[in-house]
C-alpha cells in the first residue's frame, strides 16, 4: 500500500498489546499504554499524537455528540466575521425570530458550513429542534457527504 498510512480510516483506540513506535513522533509506545492502532496501516500512534494529528476530525463526522467540530483557523475567522456581520440582523427562515448566534446548536451548524460566506438560509434553534423538521439531519447528511467526496 503506497497510501499515506495516516490516511487509514480504521484507527482504533486501544490498550497496546505490544510495544512499538509511533508513526508520527517515532517515539516508543509502551505496551498497555492507550494509543491508536490501524490494521490497514499496520501502525500505531500515541493517543496524543493521534489527537494532534487531526485524524479524529474525520472519525467524528457522524458523531454529533461531539460538539467540538474543529474547523481550520481559516474557517474560524470566516465564522467570526460571519457572526459579526450578521448578528442582530439574521432572522430565522421559518419563524422570522432573530437568530442567537451564541446558541450551541447554531454554532455547531455554522461550524459545519463550509461556504459560510454564501450561506443565506438560517434557522433558529427552536425550529431546528422541532421534531417534524429534518433540517438538522440534512445538515449532518450533507456534511458527511462533503467529507466523503473530499
Ligand atoms: Zn507519538
Ligand atoms: Zn425559527
């Protein structure tokens, strides 16, 4: 396999059964230490190295429980700009209430939005949470599709 082993999709968190060397920092990983192992990459990583590597961003694409969806710095500053610009102006597409950009749900969705500067339809958290709407699901779906195609 000539693919970058770090791009393997099967990193599993586990207690190391054997000592080895971390693919990223090349330092020793002791047996019984918690780290990550990939069958396809035939490699192991320190837990910290894994966390710092950005690999878990991909892993978390379907786990919405993890609210800390990290964007690159670029995305973050775009998001900050977006909020400054639209705060107190943006209204919910459905109920026309003003959007609270500090709401967790709203923030999560905004962070998922790759093309935030062209985003023109926003929903308030009340509408997003309504069970008869599937916007949130659609967002999630769209997001994981983007990841798969990217
Ligand atoms: Zn390491
Ligand atoms: Zn609304």
